[in-house]
């Protein structure tokens, strides 16, 4: 922690909130948060995907604090958030395909992996020649980025490996006074992390992490085939996105995923979570039966997924069984399957 951030953490945003560490996104508070960031602080930032743990991207010391607060290995690079395409161009070489995708999907849940410029600290990219960049569309994130007029590095605001945060209280419950400034942006609209597409390999774009923006949409805009390369760190040391480890987004409770329709038998003190409300409820198991949506709407499943996993984790069940959406899917459905499988995967 730098001297100026240490001093700044003693201050409080002008407009107080209903709970400690979470502050409403008033104009005065946005100015306060911008000043906190300029002084090297790490803050909780709402985005439309998940909450981020943000610091000035070009402030190495502040970015170092992100890694230590999260318990994140230094080999796992951070995503940089920008206010506009011009800011992205100051950090990376944006090829024509990058411009096309940025114009189509920014602001929004799409991260572009691009060749970096030397101004980007190696700490952010974990020594790679590429940097991951996105422009968020959450109005609070946009306001803060415009106020700052500087890029913000922000990974998801969860302890490394745990379930991602989609509400401000998820940030404070994990970090408490280690992250005393969290901007309240309400529950996240998308609820799953952005799609990551690697554009650093010329005409061979590849999806490294599925999200709300689909491979088909990207392929249509680029008029190119798009590969999906969901790598697992355990499988290859040369993994392109180290954070895409097989076991990730995991509750502490043991979790078991099952295919749609193949309902497992559960024992006492085991929970089962379906994608949609089951037609008939077993009366003896009612207390331990949950669902991510009423009618299987995948946008709602995505939005509620991490919150329900956290709630189930807190209930003290011995095991949690979770239904998976079909495997032959794209976009959000593939992303839901990806996150649930990773949460359930045992090494
Ligand atoms: O929606 C999101 O993307 C959220 C919000 C806060 O913007 N952020 C997020 O960050 O999910 P994080 O750090 O939890 O996940 C970033 C992923 C990691 O898997 C990391 O390995 C990968 O992006 N990544 C970062 N830089 C990369 C690079 N240069 N090449 C390949 N993968 C990269
Ligand atoms: Mg994350």
C-alpha cells in the first residue's frame, strides 16, 4: 500500500450508504472514488457482468495490491477497463477486427485480447505480450471511467477461485475493511463474466472464455470462423488465459453437476438446484430444492447463478447437486455450463 493510499483510506465518501463500505453512486461519491483511485486505492466497482476490484491500470503498486487482496497468483493477468476505443488504442494495437468488434459490442460484455503497448505494466499482463481490454456498459462504471479519464485494471472482486460477485454485499462479505470503498451499482445485469476473444493471432480469432456475446455473433461480424479454446491451466502450462482453470468459481461445499433430465438421488442434508422450477416438488425434499429461474430463461439463470451458489454454500449442506444446460450451446448457455462445470469440478 502506498503512503497516499494509506492516508486516503482514512477518509469516507461524502454520501453514506445503508451498509458499511457500500456507497451510493452519487456525483460527489463518483468524484471521491476517482480521487481514491488516483491516490492508489483499490475500490469495488460495479459492471454489467460482475463486480470488479479496481485500481489505476498504470499504477503498478496499486495493481499489486489487487493481487494481494484477491490472493491471486501473479501469473494470472488482469483485464483493463477503458472509457472508449481511443483509450484502448493508447494501451494496445487495435487491428481492424478489433475495431469492428468494439464498435459492435462496446460498451458491453466483450473483452479483446490484443498486442500490448510498452506503457502497460508487465504486472498486469503477467509478462505476456498481450493485454485484455474491455469497455463496460454499467452506467456507474462508465461515469467513473469518464471522471477519471484513465484505464482501470479490475479482476472479478472475489477471493481467487471462489464464486464471482454479482452484488455489492458479495464484495464486502469477502473482503470487509480490506476494500472499504465499494460503489453500489445494484445487482449485475448479465451476472457472468465477459466473453474473452483473442485477436492477437491475426486472422484466427479464438474465444478463451464464453460469455453473453456469442461465438456466432463474433464470427458474423468478422466474417471469419471463430474457434473456442477453453483452456485449463492444469492441462497446459502454455494456457492462454490462466484464470480459466478447471476448478474455479467454486463454492466451499462439494458440488456435483448433472446433465439436464438425469435427476440424481439426493440424501438428507444435500441440496439440488435446477435451471428452472421443477413441475412437481418432492414434499420431503422441498427444503433442499432450489432453482435458478422460474421458466428456464437463460438470461435469468445467468443473473442469479453466482448469488444462488453463494446462498447454498452458506446453508451448510454436505453436497450441492446442480443441473447443467445442454452441451451443444453457444453464448450465455455455454457460459452457464462452463461456470457450473468449473464450480463442480474436483481436482
Ligand atoms: O466481466 C469481466 O470480464 C469481469 C469484470 C470485472 O470486467 N472481469 C473479470 O476479470 O472476469 P478476471 O480477472 O476475473 O478474469 C480475467 C480473465 C482471466 O481468466 C485471465 O487469465 C484472462 O482474463 N486474461 C487477462 N489478460 C489476458 C491476456 N493477456 N491473455 C489471455 N487471457 C487473459
Ligand atoms: Mg474472476
